[in-house]
C-alpha cells in the first residue's frame, strides 16, 4: 500500500509542478500582451494605419456635412439681390429676346444633350454652375461703383 500512496503523491506533485509552470507561462503571456510598450512595438504600424483611416473617414464626413449645410451658389436668388431697375431691364431684355425667338426652350435635359460631345456637355454644365456666381459678383461690383460715384458726386456738390 505504501507504493501506490507514494506514486499518487508523486503524481500530484508533478501535476502541481505542471500547473505552476503553466500558470507562470500564462502570467508571462498576459504581461506581454497587456504591456503597452510591447504592444506598440509589435502592432504600432497597424494601429497607426487604423487611426489614419478613422481620421480620414471622419474628415470626409465632416467636409461632406458642411457642404450639405452650406447653400450652393445655384440655390441663391441672384435676381432678387439685384437693384429694382436692373431687374426691370433684365425682364425687358428677356421678353424682347423671347418675342424675337432667340430664347430656345427645351423640355428636358436629355433632349438638349442629344448629339453633343462630352466636352460641349461639360462646358455647358460649367457655364450653368458658374453663371449665378459671375452675375452676382458683377452686380456687387457695379453696385459698389455706383455707390462710389454717388458719394463722389455728393462730395463735389
């Protein structure tokens, strides 16, 4: 009976030793995995790339959100911002052009673009986009000049 008891004690001691070795390995592995310096050395490039992607996506989101909130120049009513006499002159010119048949009105965009080259289509689109901004800037400049000449006349009188 002494030999089987001794063998059982040796087996228990060996098992304890294996458990302690496994626990030491597990502790070392956990310390290695949770050590911030080791983690940065090992995975620093991946973390930097991930952070760069997050920042880039965030920047794109913010820029697009601002563009959606900002009114586009095409949405501005540049005719309403003109002085009254200019609007009347513009209405007269448009009525005169329509009466002479110089204004061509088409039903849809598709009918206008049939038979046009890509360059022509892009030029027309750019002109439609830029026209309100150009006219707005021109009206502001003409208005400033008129204000300046009126103030000069007032000073000279």
